[in-house]
C-alpha cells in the first residue's frame, strides 16, 4: 500500500464514456472525478523503538479529497483514512500469517473547522497536514505548551499522531475497509467484465501492469448505512464499495443507495436500483449505474521532501517546517492540468472540458 498516495484522475475514462454515447448519472457514464491522497509525514525521529524490541507498527493517517471536473475548488468529499498496519509475522503466536496481513482502513469525516481550513488551501495539498496540526494544536480545550517559534516537541508530535487526530475527525462506523492480500476475485468481478457493450470480456492482460492491492468493506456485500454529510445532508445512504490499486491506477467502485425508499416493481429498462430481497429495490443515489468502477490514473506522487536538520543533536525538539515538508512529483504530464490553476492556463482548461462535450457529438 505504499502506492496509496498522490493524485489520481479519470479524465480519460470520461472521454471514452462520451465516445460511447454515455453521459454521467442515469446515462451510464462516469462523472469526472479526481482523488488526492496525502499521507501524514513520517516521524522525524523513531520514538517507538526501545532497544531492539520489536514494536507494533503505528497506524498511518492519510488525508483524502475528491473533486469534480479537474477543479480543486469543487471538492465534494473530504476523508481521513487510518490504516492499521499488521504486525510482522514474527510477532504472530499461532503462525497464521494470512489474517495478520490484512490492513484495516477506518474512514473518518473531518470536523467543520478542519474542513473549512483545508478548503481555503484546496490547491495546496502538501500544506494540509500542517493545517491539521495547527487546528489540533490551537484547540480551545487544551493548555498549550509554549515552544520556540517553528519548533515542534517530539512528545507532542507523537501524541498528535496516536491520539490527537481523534479530536479533529469522526469515524464512520461500520464502514471499515479491508485490504486483503488473499482477496477473492468474486468480490471484484469488474476486473474481468467489459466496460462497454462491444467488450464481451476484459482480458486480464489488459489490466494495469504490476502488483495490485484490492479491498472490500468489512460489512461485505450487504454494505453499510450511514448518515450522509456531503452528498445529501441528513439523508441516510446505503454504501457499497470495492477498491483496486496499482502503481499507476486506482479503481473505485463506490455506490450509494436510498434505504428509505424501496421500489417494489421495475417501471422500465432505464429504471435502476439494487435488489434487496423479495423483488424490492433501493433507488440509486450515486455511483456508476452499470457497475463499472471509476478508473483513475496516477497524476502525481506526494512524498516527503528534503528536511533540514535544525536540531541534529536534539531528541526533544524538531523543526516544524522540516516535519511537514511534502512535495508533489508529476507522474503523468498529460493529466497534470487536473491539479489546479498552477498547472494549466485557462485556455487549456477550457479546451479539455470542451473535449468531453464534443466527444458526445
């Protein structure tokens, strides 16, 4: 899961949809979406190792933002993911390595203060973790320890990563996702199904190259019901989701249904929904009506930048700018225009958006 970072975008899939006469929504096509994944910078010092004793890996936090139409100012969803890494096989007492290799990813929404702060710098994801740190450190319910300007206390940094995040995010109960190395192909049938009517079956050789990771919801195929916050505030939604990740692609098969409005009979061939038993169906709320995942291609990597050793002999204090030093490295120059105004001209953006409309003609 080291590839679970950076920017991903499905612009090329959208073009293909329109060329096949598929508009988004009820038309069976995909919306143009972009996903930005920003891992929390690693600790400056190893504060968990005690001698040679092996320690349980610390959870990894990742900030995620999803936006429409290659425009970071059109974010429709923020999330914070907490990935619990498995312990090494040597720490297993029963020798069962299969179970401990599963990585659990807990989904969280952001506090209103934090989300508002991140929206103000939506085109600067490399600064997001510094904003999270500032929101947490300036919380009114805690007395703040005073340090020199630009200095971060190691114990405080450790507290932020282990327990502090829980004060600025809220878990989405029942929505845990499991990245399983022993994944079941039947849970990811989209890998082997043609995307369009003229594709009878997908050749496995046509899948993205390299090693892959696959995930399903812990709730299984039945999904989980949550209160919507961003899509339709106050509305309950049944969520179903599967994920597939390669070095250069991220496929998201995320769908939402309305559990409070059951359709008893199918009115016509265009009427969609999900069967929930006894011939009853739930109306579609979001996602692809044909069950085809959003196929996002890698646009950039987001990685730790160079750090300055402001306090090379100190184990107690580190430089704030050094800790939060992240950088974006472009991986696909053809899609870098989807990262925001800094990476395109207004003319180029207009050309790219108009190409989607022309593809339907």
